[in-house]
C-alpha cells in the first residue's frame, strides 16, 4: 500500500503548528520535504516521522510572559 505524501496543512495539523511555520521550516531545510510544484510543498510520512523523532521544533525567540511576570 502506497501512502500519499502529506501537504503543508496536514503536517501543520499533525505537529500543532501554523501553516506559515511549517512553510518556514521547509524553506530553511529544518523540516525535510520537496516542492511538488512552484506553489506547494509535500512531506513524506518517513520524513515527518524522522523530524518528530529528532526532537521536532525547538522554540526560539523571547520567552513567553507568565502571569507572575506581568
């Protein structure tokens, strides 16, 4: 059985990320995938599973505010 590759929207849903974030990860090479055409990316199940096993996304940027810090 051949499992179809995942769209950016499907990857975003599975990882709990915004579509823009997944597109940024694909463009930077942090998330492996390939261009299906000029406008869309695809990710194989194997690539996504490998990304998740490697630890996935590491949060960067400013720390989030806590209720105590306000």
